[in-house]
C-alpha cells in the first residue's frame, strides 16, 4: 500500500503543536484543496465539498494531538492518510441523504467509496500537484511582476524567446537568466515544502 | 566553444540562483550566454530534467478548474495589502532583476515581513555589497512619534560597535518612511534553532549567553536599552556560530506606533520583564531579565511563561515563578538554573549588576564545563550548588527538620506523640470536618481549624476526606502512605477564585494608568495656567507702556505747537521791524509809535550812543540772529527728525500693542497639544520656553523704546529751553532795534537842526 513516506519528527511536532500557527496554516493550504478536489470529483456540489473539507480538517485537528510515535504504530504520514481517508469516507457516506444530485442512489455512492489504497494514491498525486502550485504562488512575490511574466510566457506557455525579446525589449541573455533564476528558486521551494509535507 | 573567463561554473550558478551576484556580474553573464552555447546549456539544464518536464511544468500549465476558495483570513489579507503598499513605495529601477529601489539601494527581494515592518535584501552599488533594509510599515510611520523614535533609536544603535551587535550602517527616510540599513546576514535566528532542535547543549547555551551578554554590555555602555530581548532577535551567524543581537530599541518605536493605533499591547509579551509588564520604568536590568528568559528557552525548548492570552502572560510574568528547569530538562546543571533564576528575579535589584558580570560568570562556567576537573566553578555558584546537592537522605532529614521547626514556631499545630507515624494537617479554613479512612473504614473523624492538627496513627495507607459536603475545599495529598516513624503532610486549602488575581491586576493597571494620566494632565494644565498669566501680565505691561508713550507724545506735540505759535509771533514782529527799517525813518517812526501804543517800548531806554558804526554792527547781528532763527524754525518744523522719530515710535508701539492684543487666540491654538506621552510633553515645554523667550524679547524691545522715548522727551525739553533762550535773544535784539531806531530818529533830527 502506497502510504505517505516517513517524515521529519520535528515537523510533526510542529503540526501537533497547534500553537505553531504557521505550520498548521501551511498544512491546511496544501491539503485543503486536495480534499476539496477529491470531493468534487465524487460529484459533490461546491458547497457540499467545502463542508467535507471542514469536517475532515476539524477531525484531523482533533486527532493530531493524540498521535504518538512508537515503533509498532504506523508512521505519521500513513496515519495522517488514514485519518484523511476515514474522514472523507465518513463525509461521503453521510452525504447522500441531502445530496442534490437526483441520479445518485445509495448503491452508486457505495460504489464510489474510495478503496483505501486508491484514496492514498490519489491524495499523494493531488498533494504533489498542489505543492507545485502552492510553491509557485509563494515565490511569485519574490520577483518583479514583469520578470515573472517573462518566465511564465517562455518557460510555462512555451512562447519562443525571440518573440519575447521583440515585445519586451529585453536581451535574450537576460531572459535565459530570468528563467534560470525562477526555475531554480521554484525547485528549491518545492523541495523545501516537500520535505515538510512529503507526498 | 572555447572556455573563456566568463564561462559559468557551478559556483557562479549557485550564486546566481541565490541572488548573491552583483548586478554588474549578472550583466556580464547575460551578455556572455548569448554567444556561448555551452553556458546557455548549463542554464537550461534546470528545465530539461524529468521533474520539470513531467511534474512541475504540466501542472502549472494546466489551469485547475476545481478551485478551492479558502475562507480569506482577514489578517493575511491585511498583511498582503500592506506588503503591496510597501512595494508600491519602491522607486523605479533600471535593473530588471531588482524589485525596485530605496534611496541608493537596489531591492533584491523581500526576506521577511511582520506586523510592524518589512525587511528587504538590497544591493549597495557604491560599496558593492548586500545589505538588509528594515522599513517601518507606512501606516505605522504615519505616527510621528514612532517615526522619530525609529530614526532616533536607529541612530543610537548605529553608534554601538560590537562583534555581538548587528551593525547598523545607515538610518534614512524613503518617501517619509524611515528605514535602517544593516549588515546582510544569512544567519538563523535562535528562535528557529530552538524550534527545530529543541533544548540546546549546556556549552552552547553558555556560549550564546556570553555573546549576548557582551553585546548587551556594549549597548548598555552607550545608554541604549534593547527592551525586546527574545530568541528571534538573536541571530546565529552561520559559519563561525557567532550570536548577534538585532533590532535594538525598535521595540520602543513599535510600542509607540501600536499604542497610538489601537491602545493595546500587540505582539507576544512572553519575554517581557516584570517591570515592563507592570508599565514601570525600564533600564538595562530589564534586558538581563530578557537574557534569563532566553537562557531558559535554550535550556527547555520553550518560553518560561505561556498562557492563552497576553494578559494572562503578563500576570504570570508579574506574579509567578516559571516551572523549574530541571523538571523539564534534567540535563541542565543546577548552577546554570541558579544563574537563570537570578537573572529572572522579579525585582531588578535582585538580578546581576550588569551584563558584563553575567558574561564573566558564564565564561568561568564555560571553562568549567570544558575542563571539569581542571577548572572549578566560580565560588558564588559552587556555594549555592553545595546547598542544593546534598545527599538525598540528608536532604530528606533537612526537609523534616524544617517542617518540624515550622510546626513548633508556627505554634498553631499540635503534635501528639504516637509510636507509629504522624499525620500533620494544615488547614487554610476553620471548622472543616474531615475523616481519615483506611480501606473504606473510618479510622478517625475530626474537625480542623486554621491552627491545623497532628494525628498519630499506625503506619499504613489512608485516605483523607471531607466529612460532609464542602465544595470549596481542596485536600492536597489526600491519599497518604504513612511509614513507620515518618511524618506526612496533608494540606487543606480553599478553592481559589482563579479570575480574581487577574481582575485585580487589570484594575490596578487601570488605576495606575489613570493616575499617570491625571498626573501628566495636571502638570500640563498648571503649565498652561502659568503661561496664560504670564501673557496677561505682559499684555498689561505693554498696554501701560504704550499709554504712557502716548501721553508723552501728546505733551511733546502740545509743546511743539506752543513753540510754533510763539515763533510765529516772533516772525511777524521781525518782519514788521524789517519793513519799518526798509521804509526809512518814517516807517521806523511809525513802528516806534506802534510799539509805543502797544506799550512795548518805554521811552526811557532810548538813550544810547549815536555812532553809525554801532548801527551797522547791530544790523549785522540782526542778520545773524535771523539766520539762527531760520535754522531753529526749520529744525522745529514738522519734518524735524526728532518729531518724526517720536511719531514712528508711537506707530511702532501701537502696532506692537495691536499685535499683543490680537495674538492670544492665535497663540492659544498652539496649546492644543495631544496629551499622549512624555515626548509630546517635552516638545510642549520647549514651545513654552520659546514663547516665554519671545515675550521677554518683546518686553526688552519695549523697554528700549521707552528709554528712547524718554531720551527724545529730554531732547525736546532741551529744544524748548533753547527756544526760550532764542526768544530772549530776539527780545534783546528787539530792544536794540528800538534803541537803534531811536538813535536814527535822533540823528535825523540833529541833522535837521544842524541845517
């Protein structure tokens, strides 16, 4: 079963210690969209998906204080993924009675119940994507807006450098340097976040 | 492609991504890679791996259509807005790699932001080095007091030169927002170290404490108090592990700003000293308390005082002792906690005398830790340690002995001898019925008063309970295991109202604030009254001065008029004499007749010589007298300088009187000062001083004018006298003229007779 890999103990301690607002906020910022998307992909409406997100993280915040490291217990990530999975499953089971989707029957929803391993893998994939988006959002402010634009147009949208040279009046050399600096920084940030919130 | 000296190395690449290359070097690279395919490839390698190609780029390219809308945290929103407002302040830059410009500094990036300020990484082109720029947030800089304090404390901090104090290079303003330029360091704050690693090793604790104390000593020597010593303000400089103190005095500037803004304390007061928490005056010894807190945090991995809210923390700081260090981390030697306890004494005078003493003591301790056998602990500590580290049995004996002594001296506890064991009961209340149970069976039942009780009882396990229902009584150590010949203590106390002390503290603080406010206000009010009185006195004085001058001038003018009148008469007389003389003897006769009819010329005086020469002589003298007369007349006319001067003076005096009379309202405007803090009071005093000075100046000018006036009056009087003299002369001349005409007449008749 592809569970979360082991993680840095001090960081677990930081999440456990809910006083450390920064860590908890970072955890939420990355995992809330993940849970939200998983719920939406299971045909929940926007508002219902938000409710699921709230339920999942309230139960995680309650449970997280109880986690204790011990050799015979599952590692933190595995444990966290179980909590998340249970919370999502619970939310989805309780949901159908007031779900607006007319086509859904209890059987459909039962079939849609995430199988444990699949859910784990899905959380993993979604978290990985979310870390990339989140990291990009985080470092955006570190660069001047036209610098970021040059990076985005050439490196992400694949616009030829010659085009950008023409429209911005920058030298090709400076565009290479910008791309290099932004990408290197983005990778650095992703590595840093992944270390905290490994996928 | 031939490798040139411009070709990239992995080292320059690292520096390029870390933003550590000077702008000139970056431009060199930009130019170089346009020609050098090899180096271009080195740069693009970063986007040719699978991580970029498969995991990052596709994710960013695909717009996520299922967006999760986070409930916006208003605080975070505010923060991003203020950051945006700071970024808008930056000046334009020509360098595309920079965010903008502050003064002469090119801004590379934002390295930190908090509720109070923003920290930029910047490049100082003139000195070719990176610096850190700390700028007060614009909305805080709107408070004049905060802005001035920020600049002043910054300048004071710049004067502290020490290895353990972060150097401040420059203090300046950018578009009205003050900023500090300090060394750029890639060090880690102590806060981070403690968070990531938990409690530190003893020798590391000592090393950081020594360096912090030395930094403090250097600052204190300049009369600068940090006021905000905490782990996040101590920077551990990477390579050499040097501890540097940062943000000197900024706490004070920030206090000003946040108090002006919300009237409450912001931020975490976890490392405040008790005197700060109580709002009392703060000196260098407050920093020693802070140092103690920092050492506590290094020993235990957590701040000494923790609670849910700021007020609860303040209460803990003021009234409670922190949890003993050894309870949290038993690796800490007791002498170290002795040092920390003394630093954290509630009363400043119980702490060490100064930071230098702490540094010295910690250095001696560090020597001991490094060479325990060769170097002994400092005497003072060794003594206190031996007091604490006795053998366990001896300690127990001491505890019992002191307990027994306490019982005997308190006189309130009975001791009844029994051969098995003793149960001592202390009670904070009267008439508490209790029962002592053993295995569910009641052994003893009694009522305890404040005097307590001692029960001799067989060894065994007992449970002490309240007999009946007394909700507000708590029994501490109610489960007793009594050994043979042992003494066990049971305490009965009342349940405390946990809110009351906090409430009392708040009420006390409120009262203190109220008193302080009244005191300041009274002082200011008295000052205002005094000044008003002074002004009124000055007004009166100037007023009387002016009326006096007016009177004088009136007199002068009157006299002048009289003089002129007199002169007119004299002139007409002279003209008549002249005309008579010109008309020859007939005219003279007519005049003589006229004078006679006017009773101006007695006949008896006409008995003088008949010499023609004498007549000539007299005529000459008449001419001279006429000249003198004309000059005097001109002098005494309206345009005479003395009169003019007197008039000018009167004008001036009138004007200054008007000014003084008009000004009270305008000047009163200046007294509407915010009664907020000592600084406002200070500047207010200066204003008052300046006003008194200007009033004194005005007064002096008036005095001078008065003197001038007196002088002029005297001059006018002299003129009057001179006119009198001239008048006399004219009279004499007139008489002479009469005599002369008489002589003429006589001569004429003699000639006639001779014919």
